[in-house]
C-alpha cells in the first residue's frame, strides 16, 4: 500500500491509514484483457463484525460485480526498441527495423 500511485493530495491521508487499516488491492485477473489503467465499475457490499471482547469493529468489502467500462490505452512502443528477425538471409547479420 505504501507504493500505490496516488494523487499528491492523497499521500498524507494514505499514510494515516497504513498504521490503522489492513487494505488489500481488489483482485482482478483476466489474461485476455488488460486491466491495469482500465476504468471499471465496482459493486460491493460492506459487512460489519463487532467483537465485544476486544471492543473492535471490523468492516469488510465483499465484491458483488465488476464491469469494465473502458479498457486501458495500449502502451506505446518505444521507437528505440529493435525488432529482431531470425532466419534473415545475409552475411550472418540480424536485421533491425
């Protein structure tokens, strides 16, 4: 959580939560769809548990539905990367495009 990318105005509140909360990222796995940077709509239920002996209140979010609204833009390829083609006929050199 300490390394999460957040807006500058959210850094201080996030640091306060680190010592008092156990926050886990929302697991979203699908190898066919790029989700990093995507816009998603999430529906969840909040479950409350009260432990009287310890005088604690525990809240959990239970994922009910997640829908991708917009996929992330594809990462632009660097023009400095070289594409190597194997099996190119020539004097043993590898072509770069």
